[in-house]
C-alpha cells in the first residue's frame, strides 16, 4: 500500500506564517518588540497546530480497521473515516482516540476507545466470507470470494474471518469447496493472523471455521503457529469479557467451528454460542434476517451478506452493489430490529467493494 501524509490546517497555518515573514523584505536585526511579537505569533501558531493536529488525529484514527502490520509509524500513516484502497497503514499505537474521545493516555481497542469497556458480544466486527478464497492466493476465479487474501484483509480492517479447512494431500488446507481450484496450508493462514496480532497489540480478532478436519489436526496447526496461548476460552453461561480485558490478558483471538469442539475449551462449537441468517441469496430482494442455524438465545449473531451469480458462484459485481454503505447498513438495521440487537459479525464477499468497515464503525459508535 502507498502511505500518504496528511497535513493539518494548523501545520499549514504555521508554514504560511514563515512564508509571510520571508516575503516581508526585512533585513538586519529585529527589535525586541518585534521579536516578542514574532514569538507570540509563532507560539499561537504552534498551539493552533497542536490543537488542530490533535483534533484531526482523533477524527481520522482508523475505525475497526486501519491497524496493520508492524513497522508502520504515525508520521507516514493515515486513516480515514473508513479504509480506502491504497491508504497508508496505521498501528494501534498511532490511533490513540476516536472522534469524541478525550483524555490523556487513552488507547483504542479495535480502533476506538469507546470499545474498550464493551463486551465482546456487543461489538460489531467487519467480516469476510470464505476469507482464504482469494485471487491473490491462487484460487480460481470460479470460486474466489475476494481479490486479496487474509493478510490484506486484516490490514484493511477486517476483524472476523470465515475460513474453510479441508483434509488435502495428507494435511490441513484452506480451500473453497474443492481444493483443486485453490488451496493454502492452514498453518500459513494462522501465521498471518499471528503476525498481525504481534504487530497490533490492541486488536481483537475472531475466526468462524467451516471445519472438514478433526479437532486434533486443528489444534496441531494452532500449536505450530504459536497461537494456543493467544486464544480465548469462553465458559458456558458466563458474561463475555470486554475488548479491554481480552487485550489485557492477551487472549485476543476468539475461535469457533461449525463441526468440532470443544474440547479444547477455546475451540468453541459456533452454534452453541452463535446464530446466523440465511446465506444463499441470488438477489438482494431475497435478503432475510430470519434464523438459519443455532439459536437466537445464543450470544453472538452472524449476518451473512452476499449475493451469488446465476450459477450460484461468487460475484464481484453483486458485491459492488450490496456492500455499499446504504444497502449494508440498511440491512444491518433491519436485522437489528428483527433480533432486538445488532449483528456481531457482518460477513461479505469482495471486501474491497463497498463499505463493510465503515458500516461496522457506524454501528459500533452510533448504534442502530
């Protein structure tokens, strides 16, 4: 990605002050009074620069997204109200507050200070469907749900991933349907997630697996990636911890699976803790918020939001339509009204199309 430096209004004012002084044509020593005036002017300008810079940083610190790989610095990183293709990366430390947050020493949780005291089951996470199935990772265009893979998705602001894992060639591989049309070792995907967590200590992630392999094989991959100490184990019936508590404990990865688990305690059976909407849509008019799997009494809520083409295959053109803010946000509000609560996971195809991260931010900060 190409980093872009944003100049605050205060910094521009300071630059113009110096230009004005240079153009005045004055030479020789300046009187004490002039020196005093200049100092006062520069002091006021510097103050304006500080205030404006702080305000702009607060307003532009990335929402759910924007936290990216290690090595990014605040000097050359910029985030907007939501991510844009080609925007510079930002680390968790760079995004100190979100709009409306005040006070020294506040650090964000998933991009916003407001989310630090919010329980996991009351946070909205932008998500990708078949996260691993991407053209950039060698998947056939027939089955690819995205143009860019898991690493790029995390950098962009995706915070929950729906991943398919299969037994292939004697190992665990991420595939979509058939591994002949694209595959990656599962351990490689977990390594990307581990590296992102290492580089962004204020971020909490979730995985929902469509698991076609045994639990032992999945656990072995997590052990190989060094992630077993980073996963959260939820006790049945207990309240969910806040994002701040998960960050403090460094158990910042919540794992669920459609078939296996538990045990281990951190390998949650997804339909014991969550429920979802239908997902097989051929037209936006077919969107439904009704219960598909799980129980509406469960704590977590997945909204599936994608429209396949007439061959029931992924469609980037359809994603460009249904991922737009008004459409996606509107459906989230409809599902919130239906369920009496906002969805926790908003899953889309072709995440670069539309505004899934911005919609999650709006729901997190403004509510339904």
